[in-house]
């Protein structure tokens, strides 16, 4: 089973990047296979984005949107339907998701853990299995674990508040 297909589900062909002169679009766009996308997403599925240069909104098909949501760094560029051309995405990109000020570069797992208050020394790239062996974690797994975590400053504040209440009760 191939990890990637074209948007119509067919196998990736050597000529898929050929540009149709009438539309400016590629002959075919590569996406993660339906099986890969079914594993879940590390980002929200968003279908429309705004080209910051021309202000035009482009809406992409569901398979493309799900590929971005599953693996945000999968593409290095995207198409502007208004300009009829491809432009870069990422840190130097020209697009933001429609209705947001969020660029198409999404936060890495390390950036998300830091935003929640985890120290930079907190280990996120591996764990230890039941037998004590190192278990490397994919970026997807790191992202899921961040989403399921409790931020340390909040946990500390809850413990401090409960200890203070208990100490007052013991003193009385």
C-alpha cells in the first residue's frame, strides 16, 4: 500500500507536476493515502486559505486539506486560484488560513510543549517501554501527547492550593 496517491486516489505519476496552461494548476496533486489520513490529524482540517499578496481565497479539496492537517510540512508550496500560480508555504510563505491570522506554518511539538509551560529540558522525542527500552516517538505521537497533557504551571497551582487548604485544616 502506497503512503501517497493523487487526489483522485490514483497512483502518483512522473508527470503529475506538469502545469495545465489554461489553469496554471498541476496535472495532479499528491496527497497522503486515505489509509494515512484515516490515522487522524495533528492540526484542524481547514479547506480555505488567503494569499496575503493578492487577498484571494482558495478552497482546496478534502484530501488536500486532510493531508495538511495530518502532516503540516508535507507541502512546500500551494496554489492561489486568483493569481493562477503556485507560491511557497511555511516560514517564508504567502498564505494564512481563511478566517484566522495563522500562517500555514504550524507549531512544532516542541513549540507547543513550550507554550504550555513545559521546560525545554522536558523529553518529548522518546519514551521508555515496559522493559526499560527507549521508544522513539514520531512527530504525530509527540503532538498527541502534548494535546493530552496538563500544563505544569496549572498542575503546580492546583497542588499548591490543595496543600494550603489541607495545612489550614490540620492547623485548626
